[in-house]
C-alpha cells in the first residue's frame, strides 16, 4: 500500500521540537499524527500550548518494540516520518549512556525495518 499523500507522522510529538514541527505541518495543511510512549500519560503540553492538540491525531508507540512501530506505521501510512523520539534528560544520558544510545539506535532501526516490512514508500 502507498502512503497517504499529505500525511505526516512525528515520533516524539510530545516534546518541544515535535510540537513546533506539528504546528508547521498543520499550517501547511498536512494530516498530522504524533506519538508518545504513552498517549494517556503524556499531556502533549506543547501541542496544547500552540493550540493544535485537536488537529493532531495522537498514538502510543514504544520504538524499542517492533510490533508497536509496525502497528502505528500500518495504521497511519504516512508520506513523511520524523523521528524526534529520544531519551531527553541530559543527566540521565550521562548516568545511562549505553541505555540512551541503545534506545535511540534500536528505535531508529525498528522504524526503518517496519518501513521495509510494510513496503512503505515514505520519506524518513
């Protein structure tokens, strides 16, 4: 299946950069989807502060879980994928450097592998 034209998926939309990117894409008329590890717990404060929370479809996804990634990519079938999801605490990244790198690396690989698995022709 081909991606939906004009749709974007922002992995890590609950962060500051994800919220600003979502605002830009919404203003450009794209169908914007955003993720957080747990959409029920995340307040998506950035999206709310920018007044676009109701214009972004939110999903839960754990990038280290391949099934979770495949599910959201298959449901959304985006034309554009932005990966801004990462462990963002500087202190924690110094305390747990291997875990930080591992989560970023495996998350990125899972997204690329899910794209291949689904034959998703999206820009990443």
